[in-house]
């Protein structure tokens, strides 16, 4: 546990001022995230109020949500035409390591992340590891990308030795900051605190799916000075 001290909300902490959000589902109408352009713009207005500088929109690409990059790019261009604020928008995807992943990778049906487009944001089921997990990670590397594991604190099946192994293999970890404020339950919060305290994370994202989720997260008074110091040590750049 973190030492007892005064706590701040995510909003009051100032952490989001100038922040780059590396994970969101704000691109409207393409997955389980935001459904309408109006809600996307509402969330972006809230991002402006918090001083967020850059936002990566990372819709799912997976068997149950077979998004194609070209269609996602079109929807992204529509959003950029509708949004006239200061938050800089970027498009990538959250790629599920499912049974069709390697075929999508071979076909180029992916959207990499990062200014140099040389990282790939990937995820697994929360409850069971994918078949050939290690092989799939190696395929990502062989294709010329650095793997970034989305919200690793939420994988209930993953023992700490696996995190150590992946980190030793240069897999980057992306923290869902909402895990720290308890929106995914106590086990995810505790694991996020442990990984944060021990320097596992490279990137931070919100994984925002709805405006109400963002509002709830901003209001949670849980961040201690020690947690904020640890958050500010995360490079949050690739």
C-alpha cells in the first residue's frame, strides 16, 4: 500500500495537463466505445478542460469487431473535420491477439501506434491467455513492431513472473489510469499500483469508452503524492 497522505482527484492533480492519452475508444460508432459524434465531441471538450494535449484513438480490431483500417481512417477524417479544438488527434488500433491476429498482421489489417508507426498496441482476453501467446508476441516483433500490451493490470490470469518475462523481452506496458482510480475493481487497482511502483509502465492511457466513465474517473479522490510522482516518471512517449 502507498503511505498515508492527502489524496487528490485525477482532475485536481494536474497530471492531465499536457498529457498524451495513448488508449481510447472515442472514435464514434466503430466498436464498444462511443456511439455518436456528439458524444465524441463532448468528451473532447472535457479533454480540453483538463489540458490534454494529444489523443490516440485506438478502436478494437478483433474477431468480434472486424474493423478494417480504411474504414477507420474514413471515420477518423470525419471526426477531424467536425472537431475544431486544440487536442491533437491520432489514429491507431487496439489489436486483439486472437485466432485471426496473425492473418490480420500478415495482411496488414492493423493500425500501428506512435509517431514513427513502429509500435503495435495489443490486448488479450482478461481471463485466459491466447493460444501461442509468446509466438504471437514474436510475430509482432518479426513484423517490425514493438509490442505494447494494453492495460496489463487487468489480466487476471497473468502471474508476476509473466510480466517480468515480457518486460525482459522489451514488451512495453500501457497503464489504464482508470485502473488506479478503481473503476475496474480492487484486484486491477492493486496490480496497477504494484506495476506502477516497480516501474513497469511505458505509456498511460484512459481507455475511455463513455463520457460518464470519464466524469466518474476525474472525480475519484484516490491519487496520493507518491502515486503522482510515480506516474510522472513514466516516459509516456514512444
